[in-house]
C-alpha cells in the first residue's frame, strides 16, 4: 500500500513539473528582430535610408511592401540591415529562383533582361532585396529603360 502511494505521489509530482515546464517554454519564444523596435513610417524610412540612393520613392515602397509580405512581417518595422534568414529562413528562395530564370527568359523584354542578367541575385538583407528588385519594379511600374 505504501509503495502504491509513493508511486502515485511521484507520478503526480512528475506530471505537475512537466506541465509547469511546458507552460514556461511556450511563452519564452525569442522575439524577431523587428518585434523589438518601434514602427517607422515609410516617409521616415525613405528619408533616413534611401533619399540619397537614387532609387525612386515608389520603387522603394513597392519593394519594401513586397519583402514584408514575403516575410510575414510589418513593413514599418523592417530595416535595411535586417537579415532575411533571421526573420523567415528560406522565405525568398522561390522568388529569387524565379528572378534568376526571368533574367534568362525570352518572355522578358530585352531591355529588362539585360539589366536583370547583370544583377547578383544573392540577397541576404532587406536592403539587398530593395536595391536588386528595384530594377525590375522600376521597369514594371514606371516603364523605365
């Protein structure tokens, strides 16, 4: 009888501490880099990081919105130095693969294909994405050559 009580007590204590441990680990997921900073309105983002870059305001805004959607992160909290794989590993692999293929495809106008072929599609930061995809975005949205 004592043995059964001891076993039951051990099981109860074990179950209690196991549940307590699970509850503590569920709430302690590390925060994403963008979650730790205040939102930055686009106008301030552009003025601080891209006003001297030569990139058009609408190009930067379109690329920022696009990368934010791909990463499932708010555009207002992303910064150029954010590493894409730190936010959502592999999120852009298929998009960048498609861009590489487009740069070799005959369905893309020659003027765009030539520019795309010159781009190094190794993209690791938000800034890389904005600057490299800006070429394509400018041609699509603005019809620039």
